[in-house]
């Protein structure tokens, strides 16, 4: 037998990240943008976590339709690990980047 790999229907594919977020070193008050694009079938949903927890509800934080993450007027507490998960019914994949906020 084939181990635990789910049987894929024709054209179904697990997510793959085509554009990963990159680490950002930013001065307090600036804007940060992380890209996170993924492909797969069905189309993957993008979910962002900060330090392994859901993003806080904050008007400074926006997730774009393409899966990117904008943080405006960055503050010291925005420092940390940001993980982008791409998930569909076949599986999931993730990529991680860090924000380091200087001064302010």
C-alpha cells in the first residue's frame, strides 16, 4: 500500500507556496508588506499567524485578496514571527518570516 498519502482526484493538488514572505527590518511607524501566494487545486486559503497565534483584530492589519499581509504604522509589539499557511482539502504548507522593529 501507499502509506498515508490521500488518494487524489484528477487535477487535485496540495498547496504550494509560489511567493514566500521575507524577513523585514523596519523602523517604528513604517508600513510592512509580506507576500504570500500559493497555488493548488482547490485554490488554497491563506491564513496568517503571529507568534503561532491568530492575528489580533487591528485596523492597522490587512490581509489582501492575494494573501499578502499589510501592517501599517508598525509598533514595537508587531515584532515577531509571522507564518503564512496555505490550506486546501488536500493538505497545507506554510512559510515563516520575521519582523524586527527598530526604535520609535
